[in-house]
C-alpha cells in the first residue's frame, strides 16, 4: 500500500521549542549542498543579446551557473548549465495554465521519470508573487514542500520550507550605478546551510520569468483597453 506523502520539513508554527536545523536535503545533486551558507550573486541582463540573460556566481565571483534561453522553442524553456556548460536542469513553463505552472527536470530531459519538482503560483490573483513548490513524489500537491514569496524588482524574495516560517534562502539587493547603466540587475541570495543551492537558483529564475510574464500580460490588457 502506498504510504501518504509527508513533507521533509516541519509544517506550521507553534509555541513548542524550535525544531533542529534540517539535514541536507538533496534535490538536484549532493554537490550543491553545503554545510555553510552560500551566497549566490545573480546578474540579470535586461537587454540580452545572446541566448541567455542570467549569470549566477558565488561570493568569490566564480561562475556557478548561467541560464540558456533556446531559440525556436514552442514552450517556455530555460536550461540551467554549470560553469563547464553541463546541463543541470531544464525549466519548462506549461503554456495556457491558470497558475503559471513550471516543471523542472534533471539535465536536458523532459521525461516524467526525470521530473524533480513543480512550481506554480499559489493563487490566480496576487498582489505579490507567491509560488508553491512540490517535489516530484508529492503527487497529490495538497501541501507544498517549499514556498517562494517575493518581488524581484523590489529586491524582496524569501524561500520557506513548506508551510512553516523556516527560511531556507533570502534575497538582498546588490545593485550598482554602473550595473544600472549597463542594463543589469544585481542581486544576492543567501542560501542557508544544507540547502540545495542549484534548486534555489532555479526558483529565482522561475520567479523572475513569471513576473515578467505577468507584467507583459498587464501591459497588453492596458493597451487594448
């Protein structure tokens, strides 16, 4: 008999003693889990001229990932590659969905057997973007495994574990005048210990893509009205 799904993190809040720090939760690959906090320096090129507009570096300035945006794709598709050009994750946006659902697969796969997690907006109408994240084995999606709340342009983004108030990653702005003049956004995301930072990087990319899509839709509605 199939056992009911149980989230890997404590849910909800209460007056009891705080839970111990979670053990390393491998979602993408063990090598992306560190026992120390990891700073992700994210640069987004506003006016892209290549096939991608995200570069993600560590605190020392070494490139960890970049996002490739394949041309001539019938789906919203982004590929997260590492510093050696190896395809780490494929992010596929499902068109014509009410909640802007994205599916994330291992490598460059699109097979269900390689599905790692699904991301979607919590509600159709939101003042700020709130995303629910469901790991692949959370088939019923009754309770999210992680949630993302934030607005990219306001430098506000927090990733929580499930329904709890446990923060696993948080964004702060690192903008510069030179970066602004060059048409770039600079942000820093601090990933807490034992949290898969490739997973967090993909969530930030999806958050931005959803917000860009919503802004385009709002502009179209205003234009035609």
